[in-house]
């Protein structure tokens, strides 16, 4: 099933684009240069196979952000190898450590609204999981105090962020970074340009602090799920940056 689905060129291109960044239908239509009804049809087929999912935009409730489901893609790819021949059964592997080439470590800037949870967790997880081979920073468009549940969920992963300050994104207006990743739909709409034309990507994620719960204790499971999703995305980001570094060294 997986090979039949991705053998169609439009679906393969959609998956490739969505591995780079979450996208709206209009953006995918522009990137592929195809009519919206055709793009929507193929997105529906990918959603039916659970290779792609959609989330309502918090910036514009009338629009959806589409994202790839990497675990599902990996499972089906492994199954395809086993179906062809049991000896070809594949296994998904964690990304290899990042190999930094050149004098300057690569830098990634994560942005959200409050810089109180999502972007802070992404910053420390990237540095931690890359063995501090990648420098990460975070900021927000309207900084708020660090959320206690963000501190707690990172502490359970062995990372102390209790003393970290929150920062306004204007602080990095002149900072040269390699990647800018927005984790908030609203911030994506107001994200400024940064020096050096860094690679940009969007991870459409709901603010765990905005969950409709009575107390911080009630929202903690939402923070856990958010941290899990960020950690999965960070793993893929490290793999992507590792591959890019190898390509640069080979060229």
C-alpha cells in the first residue's frame, strides 16, 4: 500500500515538502504548481492512509496546517521491505550524532508566542539530543514567565530549565542563524526576516498552556504530549541536519 501511494509523483512531492515544514493547502498548491483541487485530492488520500494529518490553525481558524506522520511512514516502509522478502525487513534507527563541519557550530532559533513552553523545550532538547553540537536559542513575540509545567516536564527528562529567562524575538534581529523554526501559527504570521537568509520551517503546535483545564496539574498531560512531539521532531531535524552536513563535506 505504501509503495502504491508514494509512487504517484504528486503524493511523493507532498510528502517531501511536508517533511521540511508544516504547510497550508495554498502553500502546497503554490509549491507544486498544481490546481488546489488536485492537491486537496492527494492530501485526502495521504490522510486516509494516515501518512499525513491536519491541524486547525490557531492564527486563522478557517485554515488547516498539514504535517507528515513520520512514524507511520517508517512503519509502512519497514513493512514493504518485509513483504518483498523477510530478509529485507527494515528497522527504523535513531539519528546519528550531528557532525559539525567548519569552525562555527550550526545555530537554530525557535520562536513561539510566549517563549514560556514550546520554544524553550525545543531549544534545550535540540542541544541535549545533539550532544551540544548544535547551538539552539528561543524567543517569543509576547514573552511570558516560564511555565512551571515546562520546567517539570523537562526535569523528568533530566534537563533543568528553571533558571532560563524568556526573551523577545527582537533580541535576535541581528543574529545570524542557520535555521528559524516557528512553533506557533500566530508567530509565523509576524516572523521577521533574519540576516543571512536562514532556512525556515514551521511546526504547527498548540500552546499547551492554553488547554482548557482548571489547574496547572490538569494541563500537565498536555505538556507531556507536547514535549513528546517536540522530541520526535527534534530527532528528525538532527537527522536532516546530519545529512546536509554530509552532503556539504562530499561536495
